[in-house]
């Protein structure tokens, strides 16, 4: 079950594409909010389009008020290759092992397919979830909606 708005978000530490640990607490402790974007697979069409839109407007999604954390169940090596080929300059985090553990905590792990659903969560510096949406496979998200949420902060 996805964390409800107003509830404390589950904490986590995951490796990024360079295998460096990134924790939710480190983002929140810096006084920034975290926009956590779960996506099914690196190199897939819908996911690529969503994350390219983020990269195209990166200063909206990653600045002194907010940090984007993109999370999939792909291994770090796949994420490194995708970040390099797509030019992503924000963290791609690997929830590969234990497979989907963080996605499960956020209620967005599809165990039958071994992938995360398209879940998006805005976590405020105090750890509370202030925005949550979950889209099913094949249902793209609208990053403009995330812009509106971040603009209202």
C-alpha cells in the first residue's frame, strides 16, 4: 500500500548508477524535499519520455528546494548505461537487491513482473508525504502535474 498523504514516508538508502549510496534522509536533512519517481525499466519508451522531460526542465525538479530521486528495480550497471546514453544528470537509484524492497514499501512493486509501477511521491523535509500518484503499466505520467505541485510548495 502506498504511503498516504500526511504520513511519514518510508526511509531508504539505495545505490545510484555509480554504486554510491543515496539516502532519503540525506536529502531531507539538507532541508530539501524529495520528489521520488519510481519507473518500471531503464531504456523503455514511456519511462524515457518522462525522465527526458525532467532532464529538459531539471531546474524545476532539482534545485535548492527539491531533489529528484528516480528509482527502478534495474541493476546499477543498466542505470549507468542509460544515464550515459540519455544524458541524465539526476540520480537514478537501483532497487535491484533485495529486489523491489523499497518499491514494496511504497506500494508500487509488481512482484509478478519484477518491476516498479509508475509511482510518484513528494516527501517534505519533515518526512511527510505531500503528494502521491500511482500509474499502472502503460499509463504515462504528466510531469507538468509535478511542476504544479512543486510550484505550490
